C-alpha cells in the first residue's frame, strides 16, 4: 500500500493544466477530473420531482480533454458540471457543491448567494456539500476560490432556475415571460395580478436544464440577501453539541483503529512481532509494507493492542534526515535547486544598474520556521467496505482528491469509493490529504467492519504536514528621493505565493528556489505569501528607516495600486498615523499587501519591556478589501480570526525537530495564541460593491507578522528578521 | 469483569462497563454516545473536552471515570432545557462566537462554570477562566463578548 502511495506522491503537483499550482502545495498530488455518476433519473429519484438546473464549468472541457484514465460518460447529463440545484415540490431549495465547510462559513455565504439570486428566503435553502456521490466534482476548498468561483456558478444556476420557473408560469398563464416578476419564492404577473409559488410551479415536474457558463446575474448593488449579515447555517447544532464532525461518528459494530508510527520521518519497518497483539481478544492487526495498524472494539483495547506490538525500524541516514532546527536555514540555502523555477519568477531591467544608481542600498536575510496548522479537530475518518464499495466520512478540504487517493491505494475504480465530508473542525490548508481516510479504510478492510481512526494530538503535530520553513534574501536600492531603484528577492523553499512586490520598481528580480523536503510540508492558510510579505514589508521598513522617512509615506510613494493604497490609508486614518509615542517601550508598525484578489493592511502597537524582554501586542487594526462583501458578519470573523491565528506564527509558533523527530508535538510545548495573548483587535471592512467578491480566508493573515516586527523595531530599535519573532521574548541586540 | 461504574450525567443515571482508569471523555463519547464533548488533545491542554463535574469545569480527558462516579456531570447536551437554550448557548449563537465550532462545547461549559460563580465577570476574569480553552480559528473576542451577553441574561433572569 505504501509503495503505491509513494508513487502517487511522486507525481508532479502541477497536473491541472489550467492552474499554475503554487510550489508550496507540496501535498497536492491529485490528477484526474472525475465524472459524477448520478443520472438524471437517479437524481429525481433521490430528490423527488421538481425543477433542477446544472451549471457547466467554463474550463471543464479543457480539463476533460486532459483527464487521464477511463471516462464514464453518463448518457443523460453533461459531465462538466460544477454545481447544481433542485427546487422541490414543497418549494425547498437544495443546492449542491463539492466545496466543504471547515469553519470559514461558506455554507452560509453560498446559501445567501443562492437565496439572493433565486429570490427566495434564506431559510428555505439547504446546501449539500463535499459528498462525492451527490455533489459535482470540485478540485478542493483552498486558494480562497470558493467565493470567486463557486459563488458565481451557484448564482448562474440559481438565475437559470428562476428563469425556468418564470418560463413555466408564462406557459401556464399564456403570457410573455418578460412581463413576469420573481420575488420571495413566487412568480407574479403584475398585469393580471396572478401569482404562483415556486412550490406550485415545481409541482409534478421533473424538469432538468443545463446552462452555459455565462448568464447575467444580479450585481452586488442589487443584492438583497447577500451583502448582509446572516447567521451561521445550522448554528444551533454547534452550540448544542448536536453537530457531528467526522470524529463524532459511531457506526454500529464499528472498531477503533490505531496506527503504529515510526520513530522518525522516513523510517522503514525491518521487523514486527505482533504475537502478543494478535493474542488479544477482538483485535485485528494489519501489516502492509511499512504500515502497521490495529483495530479493536474500543479505544482502550485498540491502545492496548498497539502497545503490544514490537517493531524494529530502520532510520534513514541521509544528510537531510539528520538535521535539526539549528542547521535548517544553512541547509536550505545550500541545497537549493540550480534549476530556475518559473513559478513566481520575474526579471525586469537590471539589478546592477538599479543598485548603482541608488542612494541607499540594503541586503538582508529573513527566515521562517516550520509551523503546524493544529486544527482543534485532528484528522479523522470512518471507513466502511460493503459489497466491494468503500464509504469514507472524513474531515478533508478535498473530498474528490481523497476519493482519488483511496481508489489508487486500494486498486478500485473511483466509482466504488464514496467520500463524505461532515462540516469539519477546521483545516487552515492542513487537510488536503486523505491520511486518516486511507488508514481507516485499510483497517476496515481487514476488520470486515467499519473502523474509525482519529489522530491523537501528537500524531497531528508529527505526521500531518507543516508550513514549509524558508530563507528569503532581499537586496534593494533606493534613490535619494525615496523611490525604489532595485528589488531582488529570493525565496528558498518556503514558496512563491505573494513573492512579487506590489511596489513600483524599474529593476526587479524575484525567484523561488526549490529545496528537497526535510519534513513533510504543504499548504497553510495564505501559503508562502505570509513569509514573503514578512520579508518584503520588513525590508521596506528597513529602507524607510535607513532613509529616515516615515514607513507609510515611503510605501505610498512607491505604490500605484489604488486598492492597496486604500487599505493602507484606511488603517492610517483609523489609528491616526503617524503616531506619537506616549510611553516607554511603545512601538507602532504598519504593513500591507495583496494576494488572491484581496487587499490587506495591518497596524500593530506593541509594548516592549527591555528589562525582561517581554513583548506584548497591544493592538491590531486590519483593513481588508475583497470586493463586494457577501456576509459582513462572517467576514469579520474570518479577518479577526486570521489576525489572531497570525499572531501565533508571528510571535512564538515553531516546530522543533532533530533527526526526523518532532520535539514539541503537544500544545504544552508548541505555543498557540490563547486568551491572554489577545490584543485589542479592530477589523475595517471596505465594501466595494463595484467589484466581484474575492475570497477572504487567507489574505488577512499576511500583514500581521511584519506589522508586529516593525512595531518592535519602533519600540526597541531591534530589527527582527526571523519568524517567530520573539519565541522567548526580545533578546538583547 | 470490573464492577460497573454508576454515572449521573445531565440528570440521567448510566452504568459504565469501562475499566476504572478510562478517561471520562472516552466513556462519554464512545460508550454513551455523548459526542458533543470533544477530543482535542487528550492532555488537558485545549479545553475541548470540558464538562461540569459537581459544578466545576473539568477536563474530562484527565478524569478517570471512577473519579466521576456518583457526582453530577453536565455535558453540552444537558444545557438545553425543554427546547430552550442555556443563556450561554444563546449568547454564543447570537454573537456568532464560533467559526469551525469544534471548541464551542468546551468554551460554553467553561463559561457556564464561571457564571455560576460570578454573574458579573470582568474581561480579565473571563479571559482567566477561558485561558485553558483553545480556539484555533481566533474567535476569542466574540467569545468574551458572548460571555458578557450571557452574564447579563443570567442577571436579568435572576431578577
């Protein structure tokens, strides 16, 4: 089994031809585009009679042509469907999307989008999400793409469904459709005063329609349900404990599964004595390649079985496997690939000339540590085999990717694998793979009954993937008038997201350099944009300081991007920048940037105690603009949440490791933000109803670390160039 | 076979067959199906598994089931009364003091314990009471607000 998994992971992540995959998405190995197996007749059988509309993805045909493997062509529905919607005979609206809910609140915002476009009350809309048999294929819930891509698709589906209902009414009343109005789940004819509810119009029908990619949809200024606060969908289930996450499922007759982990990354199994474990009652032991796992009726029994296993492991002896945090950054720099990586690479003008003409020149190196996502719900899955078919409930951001992973691992067609994703206890980019799903499925096959695997916190901190560490080197030049003349920026290992500078520079060279993996790495909220923003915005501050100009003024002087200027100016106005210090140890910092179509600027105030080295973030103010806002209340939660999560990576989070072992795999030794760490936080949301909505889950995290670092410099004169900034407080320079 | 352990959870009597050293959390979740109480770390570090044991907020992952025998236990499932949410639950819902909501049960139970002691807590007292509860989504400011709303509701109810 593991051999097959290794093979999968060797595949290039850039298998989707239309998407240039960011290099730091190391964990992504998905390849194929899938066809849904639901036929029209089956669909109505499942949903009941009514009206259904299917949306065709714009780029689906390209994907289809490049998809490897056998193609199943359902005869009655197009394959390239990205979303669909059903209106039942009772007027209930069910929309289907392959996206998943992991706390970012898209179940609510997408429901608002449907209600808005269909002209129905929000309470009548139900969203079916992340179910590989019920929802259309979706690449995954990542990259801040749900709002900008799934939002418009659901709008088109909803608009088409509305038109279909209007058309039914027009036919029944024998009037032109143009004169009819759809509102509040009804079609009405102002001329005759006739009205019919959507329920009445859908009654007795089994109508399906697909639609082209581009239908006119309601522009943001005319939204009625979207654009306003809406309470979290199914919120009551969360405050009563009734919502069942994947880790809460308890299939009848199910066993609990546990996996024997190697002592270090890359270790292989040399021998296993499972006699004692197998002698325990009701215990299933599986050895398959390097995989060793047990399953038993209870957690207690499964733990006892696991403890009874005696295994010998061979640890790798390569140079990469021997290093620790101490040598990490030297190693990354020395082992960078010589080959140019085009992702994020940009070269214009001449750095030499730019530097030669500069009045101020600066070289600096920045580093970022490995950090863990540490979602509160660890990886979890329940797997069941029945008649050769595998069903898995799991918390993942990529239900269809996990289906592919399972099908490949178990040599079964994808049609024999069903993945369902209950709303999940967070992910932050950390749940793109199907680790727990594969483990549960392997054990379930051996046990002949459902098996649940829930990773322990230590497993989560050790065997999940990390945000890649990195080294960033910046070389810059600035003219006497404060204009940038040269900007050279190299990122080693951490990634290319957000690597390009938004500032105007005639001579520029940015490049990402890949390095072979030391620890398992992958996506993390914002990807490398957080690291690249940290380096860039710290460096900009250093330049401003060297030239003795105000750091905000310096940024604005070099900035033509109106949207980025707007968020910086919004923050400046809110906090009264430039600010006078009123007490000892006080410092202010600012930083900004944009990524994935949204714009952020953050102001930080810190209090530094030079005696003890204690650093306290007193206040964060973040201005954020992501086009038209779909749900202001939900957005505020995401922006404030990203600021607080960003506080951890900025101040103290770091994975400590040596020789393939994680040294701090517990919340007691890996410090994440707690209530005592909370600064005063303000989010300024800029609603641009003239712009299409962009995603918002990631970008608000990006300016937190540099704003804090710059504030620490302002307070203390100490320039910090490594994340985390102050894991043990501020050391004397 | 060990002697069954008698538990009183949300006013209902249960008899557990689990070994006495089994963490209360596992008995609640796996044996009794009360899955509203969450596993977050099993180390008493995250507060996801918080329940009320004889009225005090405790980490159920750190309590052997035998130590909970006979004492009143309240879990998230026991707060709602006759379809009416507890003021703390209502406040969390109204303030939307959650995102993924995996920490919510523990946050609510810790807050209920606080309000039983102190119906007018300061921000500092709330922060202190919730210091052992992690929220990875960063919803902390709203949680503090929700506890304040709830405190107000509790005070008004008492009048």
